[in-house]
């Protein structure tokens, strides 16, 4: 199961997570994002014990996107121990 994250829950869900976190930045008008949605959900179901999968709606979290330099969608960021380790 994916976790919905916004600016108010970012620190708790991502930076303080005891598991690695994959964050999916998506938008409701982003066709590639919507096409990837089933695969992201499958990833969360399959690896949920070892990996937290979080989703950020970029259309309602613009400031968070700017802070993290997320400039295009879809964007995936991987975090371990609260630090970004990979970006796609």
C-alpha cells in the first residue's frame, strides 16, 4: 500500500522512516504518471515490508516540489535514512 505524503507529513513519513522510501511525484493531468500508477501500486504490495512507497501529488504540493528540485513529472526519489540516494 502506498502512503500519501504532503508537506506536513514529509518529515515523518520520509525523513524519519525506518525503511528506505521511494517517493513518486505525480500529477492528475500527467498521462505517464497515471499509466505508471498500477506498477507503483504493485511495487508497494510486493516490497511493502522492506520499502515504503509514498506518493506526492505535485499539483497540490508545489513548494515541496520546488524545495526538492522536482521539475518534471513523473519523478521518483529514493531515500535511505532520510537522505536522497537516487533520482529518476
